[in-house]
């Protein structure tokens, strides 16, 4: 992209995380938008280094969210589409299945969760007896258990690469180290003020775009505050929910992902056990609201983790844990204090036709990325009356 002359694009996507890239792939394959001139901008030195680089990489099934929420619809559909996509593009994954376990004090929550999963139309859910549990996971202890067979894990970096491949295969443009600083609505679209961050001193330049998609993850609200004329009161407040992980020093004893029922904190999935594609076991994430972006993992949390994990894995000890990593979920919180739904909106109602904004794309955002791409295409198509 040339900095000297102002270039015009049809659609500009700001943010090259898994969601921005999935949107770019959907647009590239779209019957109408595929022939448009599409640009993806990323402020960092590489794609997928934001929220998308710090997830559990779990392909969720859609057990937890309210029935008619976007999270449920997109997660349930995304689960199926993601496996199909992985098969088609050679993205590594494993459909390990997940066990949801409950102790004696959690039986009501267990019943509520399994019936929510059925209501949500999740496939592959089955109660297991204690002897079935013993035969498939001898180290796990539980009063009640069900299996979610469609839960799995995916190599999220390869997934993002496969989306980027589709973008470039269709001749569209991806640019790194380029930050969107502000956006100004103009006659028939938007002017974007950008910084070329590859230089020692960032160099400003402008492009225009008929449509703009704000997929900036944790930066979505900050970017919206720099859209000239956008009502500040309309920007949804964001809470940063940090989650820490600890690794496991000993040989992984599990064959499935193990999740306790989430009775203690409805905003997190409890201190669960996940396995990566290399077979390594890790525990977490927990949840802690923070005011600044920091990724340190406090050693002192080990004791708290062990107390929680003991409920389903009694032989765990503090000395078995190794310090892992942390991620931050960009959460929207409802008035009751519980996690709110994804917020994906086209802004014609405030005379900003062709602007699509994505807020609160926390978990299950990775699982939902392909349906999010489809949804954004639909919103754009309707707004442009194609
Ligand atoms: C701890 C944790 C565990 C999770 N586990 C799972 C899981 O197991 N399964 C699941 O389905 N989901 C999971 N998620 C959720 C999932 O990771 C996210 O929903 C998803 O990665 C969000 O992707 P994104 O593209 O919206 O954001 P990001 O990956 O953050 O991408 C946004 C990009 O925009 C760029 N950007 C920001 N501002 C600008 C600007 N002004 N100009 C240019 N570029 C800009 C950023 O640098 C960034 O690269 C987890 C999340 C966390 C934090």
C-alpha cells in the first residue's frame, strides 16, 4: 500500500485477530463482496498477537449461554463449521470431547447446565455413570458427569493462516504495523487516518473506504471513540477480565477436557483442565477484573488453583503446577453483572451506513469466528441494499 498517494478501498477491516481474519475470508468468498477491493489492517507486527494469541484453543459446543443469544447461535453453528473448515484447509485439531463434572453440592447446577445444553440443540451430550467415568478417566472424581462429544481443540494460529490464505488467494490486501488512528464519515463512506508504525516515528497517511469493520478486539471501544461524530454514550463499556493458566509438570493423566460445573462464578467456566495439541495439560483460566492490560501470572495463585482442581482431581499438589500464561477477555457486562452477549452492529441508524462494529468478542469468539464472518456479510449486504 502506497503512503504517498491516497488509496481507495471498498471494505476495510481493522484488526487481524481470528475474528477480523474470519470476516475477511467470508467477504473474500462472498458472491457480491468477493470482487470488492478489501483491506485488512493490523497495528502490531504480526496477525493474531492480540486476544487470539492467549486463548485455550477450545472448540466449544455451546452448553452455557442463553438459548437465543448470539453466543449460542454462533457457537453451535461455529462448532460444526470449524471442524469442516479444518478438514478442508488442513488445520490441525482434535475432537477430544469434554467431561462436565459435579460434586454433591453442585447437583442442581449440573441439572440446569445439561438441560440448557439440550435446549441449545448441542449434539453429542450424554450422561455417564460413575463406572463409565472410571473406565475413561480413572483419575477424575465426580458425583455426576456428562460428556460433550463435539468439544475439541484447534491450532488457532494455523486457523488464522488459513483465513489469511483465502484473503490473499482472492487478491485482497493485508497490511501489518498500520494502526487506525481515527475515522471520519465522508460523503459515501469513510476516510481513515492511519499510522505506519514500521517507521521509528509513526508516519500518518489516509485512505478511504466505502465500508469499515471495527474488529479491533480489546481496542474496539478506543477506536470507536475516535470516529468523528460517533455518540460517546453509545459506546458499550468494556471490562477487562484477566485469566491465568498453570501448566502441569507430571505426565498428563487425562484423555478429555475436564470442566467443573460453573456454580461458583457464572462469568467464568471454573478452573478447568484443557489439553493442547502436543498433549500438554494446563489448568485455567481463572477470572480477575483488571484496569490495565498486564499478563503477569502470580505464583500465589497456585494454592487457589489447587483448592479448586482438587474437587475433581484429588491427587493434584501445588508442586505439580508450573507458571503458565495469561489472557484478557474483552467483556461487556449486563446490568445484572453477568456476562453480556456479543454485540455486533451496523451503524446506519446514526447515519454511518457501512460501518460495522464488534464489541465484547470474548469466549466463545474463536469457535464462533466463521458464523461471525457470515453475520457481518449479511449486515453489510442489508445496509448497502445489495
Ligand atoms: C483467556 C482466554 C481464553 C479463551 N479461550 C477460548 C476458547 O477456548 N475457545 C473460544 O472459542 N474462545 C476463547 N476465547 C475467546 C477468543 O480468544 C476471542 O474471542 C478471540 O480471539 C477474539 O478475536 P478478535 O479477532 O476479536 O480479537 P484480537 O485477537 O485481539 O484481534 C484484534 C486485533 O486488532 C488489532 N488492533 C486493535 N486496535 C487496532 C487499530 N486501531 N488499528 C489496527 N489494528 C488494531 C490488535 O492488535 C489485534 O491483533 C478466549 C479468550 C481469552 C482471553
